C-alpha cells in the first residue's frame, strides 16, 4: 500500500435506512488513486446500497462523501446523477445496461457528449446545407480505436443486444472509458459473464489501473477479487468488518466466519 | 381534365404535404426520442391561430378585437416562437415522467380547444378568423393551388432534410440513447430531462409551422379544423409506416390518406351517413391495436441513425 | 340550511359520486396492470347503452337490465384484455397507445350501432323530502352506488383472498408471482371488476346527463386526474378524497370562470396534482 498515493474518494460515516431496516450503519472508506478497491460481503450485507450511495443513485441519511477533497454529498442525489459523470465518476451496472438497438460501434459514440452537442445552436447549424458534423469523424475514429482495444472490430456492425453478457460488459467498460472519468464504479462486473470472457474483463480492468484510473467494484466472485484488488473492504450487516490487502483478507478468520463459516475461500 | 379538378387534386396534395410535415415532427418526438405527445393538434392550432391573429386587420372582422395586420413571413416567425415558448413550459413536466407528459399534452390540447372556441374577442370563437393574403388576391384558382403545392413541397422537403440530419447527428444519437435507457444515458453524463425538453420544443415548433402554412393556404381558422382526431390520425400514420423512420413516416401518411379517401368514397351507405364516419374510426382504432401488438415497428421499421 | 346552498351541495355530491364510480375501475387497473386505460370511459358508455337497450328495446325491468349490463360490461373488459392488452404486459407506453385504439373502436361501434342522437333513459326515481329540501332520486341512487362500491372495495381488499392477490400484484407483480399468486387470474378479476364499476358509473352519469356515444370519453381526463392525485397505493378512500377535491375545485371555480372552462380547471388541478405528488415523493 502506497501511503503517498492520493485519496481520491472518501466516505465518512455513511448511514442509510429503508424504513426500519438499517442498510448502512456508519461506513467510512478511502479509495486511493490508480488502485483497484473491492467491496465484498455476504448477501444482504448492504454492498449494493453502499454502491448506490457512492454513485449517487441514493442519498445518504447522514455522512459525507468527498471526491478529490471536494464535498459532493449534496450532488449525490438521484436526479443529478449526470453531474457526477461530468465530475469524473462513472459507473457500470450489474445487469448490463446499454443501448441495445445500436450497433456496438455506435454505442461507443454516445459518450462523451459535450454540452455543445446538446445545445439548440448546434441544432440550428444543421439547417445550413453542407454543414457536416465536424466532430463526427473524430468520434467515429475514437470509437473504432476502442473497438480495436477491446478486440471487437469484427463485431462493429452487430447490435449490442445480440451479444453475450461478457461482450456487453466489455463494451460497457469501453463506453465508460471514452467518457474519460477518473473513477470507475463497477457493480458486479463479472455477473452473468461466461467463464471464457472473465479473463478478458479482468485484464481490461487491470489495464485501466495501469492507465491511472481508479476502480471501485463490488463483486461476488471471490477468486478474481482476491487476484486483482489492491485493497478489499469486507462489508457485513451494513458495517465495514475489515479492510486490507488480499493476503490479509484471505487469512482473516472473521471474514471466513462472516461467509457463514465456510472454511477456505469460496471460489466461483 | 377541368381546371377545377386539377386544382382539387393539387389542394389534396397540399393537405398531404402538411400532414407529412406533422408526421415527421411526431417521428422526431416519438420515433427518435420516445416522447409521447398527444397534444399535436394543440400545437398546430397554436401556430395557426397565432399566425391568423398576427395577420388579421381587426377592422375587417366585427367579432374579433385583436389583430396586427402583419405580413405572413413575420406572422410565421412569431407563431413558431410563441409555440416554442409554450411547448417549453408544457414539456417541463417530462421531468416527472413520460406518461405524465402524455396526459398533460392531451389536456393542453383540449384546454386550447376550449379556449379557442370561447374567447371570441381573440380567436373569433366558433366563427373563427378570416384573413386575406396577397397570393389569394393576385392569383386565380389554379395558380393559387400550384403556388401552394410548390411552397408546401419545399417546406416538406426542408423538414425532411432537417429532421433526418438531426436524427443522424450526435443530438439525435443522444435522444435515441435516452429513449433506450435513460438511466444509462444519465450515467454517461447526459442531462436527459433537458434534452427531452429540447426535442419536444423543436417538434412542436415544426408542428406550429405546419399549422401556420395551413392557415396561410386555407385563409380560415376555425376550431373544428383542429379536432382531437387529427392527433390520432398522425399517430396511426406514423406507427403504420414505421416508427423511427422518416421515409416510413411519409409512406404511412400516404397509406393513411389513401385509406381515408377510399373510406369516404366506398363506405357510404345511403341514408346512413354516420356509418361511414363511424366505420372509418373503427378501422383506425383496429389498425392501431393490431399494429401495436403485431408490428409496432411499422411497415419499414426503424432507421434511427446512419449506423443501422 | 339556506335554500341557495343546497343546489351547490347537491351538484357537488352528485358529481363526486359519479366521478368516483367512473374512476374506481380505472384506478384499480392503473394500480394492478400499471397503465392508463384510455378506453375506460367508453366501457362506461357501453354499460349505459346496454341498460338503455334492455329497457327500451327489450322491455326489461330497469334493475334487471342494470345487473345484466354490469356483468356483461365486466366480461367485455376481460375479453378486451385477453385479445389485446395481454400481449403488451409491462409496456406502459404501448398499452396506452393500444387503449386509445380500443377506445376508438368501442366508441365508434357504439356510434354506428346506436346512432349519434342523444337518448334518454326512462328511469323515474322517486324524490325524497327531508327537512323541507327535496333530494332527487338520482342523487340518492348515486350515493347508494358510490357507498356500495367503496364498502365492497374495502371488504374485498381487506378480507378476501382475491383482495390480497390484487394488493400483492399492485405492489410488486414479480414478488407476487414468487409467492405463488396467479397474476393472470388476478388481472382477469381486476378487469371484470373494472368493467362492472365502469357500467355503474355510466348508469349514474346517464341519470343527469344525456346518453351519447362519447359521454364516457369526455370524462377520461378527469378520471386520470383523480387517479394520479390519489397516490400510489390501492386506497379507495384516497380516490374518493381526490374526487372531492377536484369536483370541489371545479364547482368553486364556477364562481369566477365561465362554464366552458370547467374541465380546464380540472386539468389545472391535474397539473397541480402531479406536481404535488412528485414533491411528496422526494
């Protein structure tokens, strides 16, 4: 653990209840830049809720979230989730979300969408005959480069919804990368992915770290998590049980007990 | 082939072209962006009546108090801008959901209809507004119709060109993305509410333009020209021809008008005029149901972007 | 009670009961099947026309005609669901469009079959006199029907298995399925009840309004308004409350604005209702 690395994301004493249920009961965590931090825990421990708090899908009852030392707790409210993306926090979804009707190539052209693409003046410019969209070639080029990076050039004209989950998730990562965020929040990136595609995804995620990106992910499959993470947080009943390196976690008795007394690590 | 017959054919084509502009606007809102707009006829009426009020010389009509006597081009621009502003206000509801917008747009059209029928001082009430135009004064029957068919053809081609270009641009791509998965679009930094509002406004302004041209052509604004049935007729044409496909939309409109004409000619049972009118709507309703269930993409299917 | 106040109260009670009866079935479907059935008003019209036909053409007793028409309309609603809506489960926008088509078909088949002219239901109800004011039979019938429906709804939802299924499906259909509830069967029952109550609403409407082919359709926006205003759960008392608020608002507005804008006020209240509801949800 490199103590000099900057803390890019910090949560202090997050709390969230749904009615009578305390989903998150005072969680604090720190994420360092250019690391892979994983949050694991048994079912019902509150991983998804914690994730939703960080990604802005739900707002905490109390506690604070800091991004690059800036208090973003207020911004983490449902309707403003697009501003988080603008700040540099992007997320992927457990059930691969995407623009299924589009071809893979085109789905990689959606982001980033600058304010200028969105504006009414750009619309009126289209009225002038002969104006080609200046940025279209740039955008298409970047998308094609991403396709190559992902190894999907042959499938560029295929629809996203016709792909297997692994490919869809790979494309999702590519989409997010083109957005240019600093933090990637990944919600069970390996869920539903076939065995042969898992290494592809893991390699890509590791590659992101090499490029200075920060990854925070929740995942169920223990072995991959232990293999690629720098820091692991174990969440049980809404509280952080322990934080440590994969080696420390692997040997921690409390973690083993938390997973219902299964001896050894559950591989999947 | 008498002159009157040719003039009649041309006026039919002119009407068709106006409907084409409307269906293209609806395709932008629904086919591309997935926004339900049931207030179509309201925006058309808004464009038409604003144009009429702007062009009217109030001294020529006793029952209307307001008029500005402006030339058509100025009235046209004012009508589009006014409609844009009102569409902006109506579309703000989209923040709360698409179903809500659908209902509010329907309510808006109904409310507008009531207002138009009642506020005689402004809109001439049920009698309406009659305006005069230079073209009408200078040209004979045939010339008039030819002029308008040309004007409307140019307008329709412009709208076709514009909406296609819009659909294929990044602006259209964003709209398409929002339609498919709003949450995902937000996670990629897109302000989905604002974008949807913009599309709604642009579409409504095109509808107002059609209304404006229509009234310049017909020179008469009466509430009964803008019934709720018009909204649903355009919807059916769009669904029939291909949601999300401009060419399909035009095709659908053509087929719809053909069916309408056939119904008028052949569904007449002597002595019972209401059966023809009623049957027409029954068939429209059945078509809508069958299409939604069996082939919601319409005859041509969607073509929302250059990439397929 | 001053004599001038009574007509207003009378009108208010009558309109609220009518709106409530018309909206009940719509509300039920909105909560359980999750879409806005634009054709609901036309179901009500159908029910009223059936009663008229049985009474005027076949010569039945009014009450018999009423019962038969209510049942027939209920079955009709189930039929429509089975041939169309069933294929679109879970797609609210498609269902909305489909229901517009269904509404057109029902409305204009009625138009063709029964003609465009107004009809009057020959239904003489005795008036009752209390404390010097004459209470019309229509009002009494409307209140009786309204009371019956709300009590039935309460009993059904709270004490019967069907009611529990309906509540479960309204809350979370997938969860209900996993508990072994047959959602299809529950929906069929919901549609039957929806159609029945629509017919009741149509009959009450016809007591004081002319019977025409688009009589029910004209109410659909108000029906949608109260359904939205009534919140997110299946709570018929909230629906009744929403009806009173909207009708009350419309009646009050008559002091300021001309009759024609009455429905316009209804829409204004609809917009306010939507805004209030979303503010409360935050």
